[in-house]
C-alpha cells in the first residue's frame, strides 16, 4: 500500500498542473467561473471546499442539453456507467463498483437519494428529471454520512425549492429518431411562488411524455424504447417563526414503458430451446425477432417527505421523514426468438419508510455533525416463467407449465453516525467520521411449479449484519483558491439472498456483505482570476467479497446434470481498483467555455476461481472501462432579440465487459469503445419565449448497452438510443 501512495502522490502532482475534467456548466457569458454550492456532506458549502470527490451538474444544464432521465448523468462525468435493461432494472457502476442483480434479495451498490431520501428499490432509481436544482455525483464509498449500500458512491438529486416571487412556464416538445416510426412528444408546466398573502411558498410541476419506440420487433409489432408517462411534483415551505421551516415535498409518476425488448445472440449456435434448433439470429440490433405480442412495462411510484430545519444558536437541527411506494409489472419475451420457449411476468410491490435526525454544531474552528437513521422496507415480488410448447412445457403437454418464484422481504436498518471537522491551523483541517449500521432482513421464498424434477418449496430466512465504517481526511488550503486533501474511507453493502433458487438448499445460500477500503488524494483549485478550474483525484480501493450473479448447471441428488441451469449469487474473491480523474473548466472568453474530463480505471479480480475450469483471476470487473472522456464546448451571447446559448458535448468510453468471464466462456460479451455526440442550441427571447433545438447521438452510433447472459446463457442484448432530434418551445411568466 505504501508504494501505491507514493505513486499516487507523484501522479497527482503532475495532474494538478494540467487542465482536465468537468464541472457543472453555468451561464457562459461571464468572465469568471461561478461558485457551485453543494450539500454532499449534509451541509451547504462550496464544491471547491469539499475534501471528497464530487461532481455537480445543475438542472439548467441538464434541461438545456435535453437530458431528461437520471441515467444521462454518465454522459457528463467520468468513471460512471449508468445503463440498464429497462427503467426497472438499472445497472449503476461508479469506479468499477456496482450491482448486477435487481431483485428484492440484493441492494444497490450506489445509493440514489432525492432531497436526502434514500431510494431502496431498483425499480425507482432511474427517475425522470423534474424541477432539478442540481445532481451531485459522489464517488467512492460514502459509508459515514450516506450509510448503507453506498459502497460505490452516491447520486444525490436536489430539487428546486419554491421561489419567493411568482414564476411559471409551459413547454411543448416534439422530436423523432432515425428509426422509422419512432416519434416523441411531451408537454410540461410549472408554477412557483408565494401562496396568496401568506409567507408560505409553493411549487407544482407536471409533465406528460410519449414515445413510439426505436426497437421494432419484426413479427409482433412490439416496439422497445417506447414510453407513455405522466409525472408530477409539488413542494410547500412553511416558515415556523424566524428560526425554523417545514418543507413538504411529494411526487408521483405513472409510466407505461419502455417495454423490455431483447435482441438474441445465440453464442456458438446455442438455441434458446432444448428441443429445437436455433432460428436465424437477427442481423439488426434494432429489429429483433419474437413471438410474443404482450410485452410491456407498467410502473407507478409515489412518495412524500417532510423536512424540518430548526436553528438554535450555533446548533442546526434537521429531521427528514419520508414514505414511498413502488408498484410495477412487466412482461418479457425471455427467449427473444420466434420460438415459444418462455415468457416472464414480473410483479413487484414495495413500501419504504425512513426517518433521519441530524444535529450540526459549528464554531470558528470546528464543526460537529451527529445523526441517527431508521429505515424499513417491505417488498413483495413474483417472477413467473410461463414455458411454451417449444420449451420445458413439451415435457408435460397438454398441461401448462408455469414456474413461480415468489419472494417477500422485510428489511430494517438502523444507524448512528458522526463527523467532526477540526481546523487545527489556519490552513489545515482534519475530519474524523464514523457510522455504525445494523441491518436485519427477513426473507421468504415461495416457489411453485408443476415440474416434477424441480418441485416447489417454501423457505423462510432471517439474517442480520452490522458494520462500523470509519473515515478520516485532512485538507490543506495551499492558496486562497487551491487546496489538497487526503482521505481514507470505508463502506459496506449488506448481504444478498438468491435470485431464482430452485431448491430449499439452494435458497439457504446467503451471500456475505461486501466491504471496501479506499484511499484518495485530491486537489481542487482555481487559477487565472477564476477563469480556470482544475480538480483531480487519484484513488486506490481494496474491494472484498463481491456479490456476483452467474449461471451454473443444476445437478440432481446423484450429481448428474439435469439440463437446467440456475442463477447463483455468491461471493467472489477480492479485487483491486485503482484510478484517477481529472476535471476542469476553463472560461475562454466572455462567450465561450470548455469542459473536459478524463477518467482512468484499473479494476480487476485478484483471485477469482469459480470452478475447476473457470479461473477469472486477473479479469476486469464488469462495466469498468479503462478510459473515459467527457468534453463539452459551451457558448453564450446576448443579441438584440435576446440570448443564444449552445452546448456540444462528446462522451467517449473505452471497451468494457458485461460479465466477469471477460469472454472466456461467452464470446462477443464485450462492448468495444464508442463515443456519443450531443448538441443543443437555445434561443431566449426578451418576451419570455425560448426555442431549444437539440440532438442526442448526433452521429447515430449503434451499439449494445446491455447484455443479459449471466455467463453461459444465450445472450439477449439491448441497444443505445439512435440519433434523436427535437425542438422544445417554452413560454415563461413572472420571475
């Protein structure tokens, strides 16, 4: 570890003198970079003063770039991969750490928070972006302040508060992609300001979006990438005297789509059927074949949160109480072929309650934050595989063969945490932190099937884990506009239950928690009268007991292969992750600014022997590209008719693997290096009108963003959104 620290320090010294990186883009027609305020450490402070790796992007930038979903964040900051099979199965990896599964038995490795509220279920993580003030991307373990299941990092979404003066706007948008018949449109509106003559402030936003879909299934007329959604969000702020305020926020989303549509890749001619040869593979990623017509995704999610802030002298008290519900159902053609092999119906209902209390006490030379957290989740899920006559149903004809995997989770989490900042000299600050967490999970399997080879069963399990995760950092303010920091942090993710267990003994195999320790050295600086901002970080992580999902042959009591494979979650050996990130913004003139970021990642398994013939030691972790680049050229100017603001952004990502075998078992499970070019141009008129012209994937790149194969299974893949262009017209009032 010592030689790594020396190397890290040397590289960081070199980086600190070279421009690179990304920061949030603000209005471009200014001579200096505007200060960005974040709450990454549960208090308001300048981004440049925070001794952790955090990137912040404003909601105005996201809106101007026509980024409307949380997964677009990986187009803005390096070493982040946010993809998924659909909007209910997101796969988020930060610095190589992520979760491959999306069922109630597992937890995400990257925590997603909205206004301080942790979102526990995978189906609610990839949200529509409405009323966004900013998004903060915290990289590396965040165990002290953000707690459980932030072993890889955290995405903190901060929504806009109601304004003190009346404001309103309405927007209409239309667009199309390069896939014939894929048209989209949306309308939205918001209103904000004081309620009558009272001191109460309120805001309300509403959005309606529709899209036809850019993946056309040839036999059925089903289209993947479609959407029909309505979302609303409201917020009220009640002043309670001069020292306290109560904030009530609520949101609701009803989404139909996008349907999960796969394109099949058979891998060495393997057929999705045990009894019939594989039909020809589709030649076009965006025109798959299938036999099912009822492919769908329906999701409903809502939540309410109450935040109380109260200041008493040097003490600030904060209470966040929240309740959320998530209901979704999906139907997937699991074999992704014109054969009638299997159809999957998924249903999930989840309820979540959380309560957090924080106390922040500050003096001239120190600051103390202490808090407690309680969270409870109840999840009911059923995955039903309906086998067709070309699949296992052939063995029981004329009976209908359905395999139901029922799972019920009751989870409770409790934590106490504290962080102390001590400025022991004018230019030096040391921070100590720690969090003690207890997680208890009661899990019940209810497996039902007519298959006599794999009988149904019911299994009840109860597990609990606890962890103490300390952290320490030191910050040195080298100059008025430059500081360096060093930190050591730890984190953990609770244990995991099996996904599709096929026996009682199998169901009782529980994966242990994951743990990580991270060392980071960083610099944050501004130069040339705040016209150049350079932030950099270099990190080294020891990542232990990875919870990995893989496909294994299912054996009978005599040890013979049953011809059926099972998904298994177990702990792999440890892994090592090193890398660095460079983030910069430079104001070139009163009208032009340039953002550039580069991320390097070396993430591999130290010793991962999965079986007598499967040695993955030295392999790269999944979804961990070695190099990633983000660059954006921004323009802003005033004219007689109003303003013109433009952005052209390019995101490039090195090759990476979808599974830990790195193609040793499954060929063609690697994604080659690809880049995406986005552009937008906004015309703002003096009378409140604006016209935004935008394009995503301007060069119309076509490649896979997801592969579902679990190592050893015929692959089913999904593609990136093709070139899509649109126009948005907005009318603003008041303000």
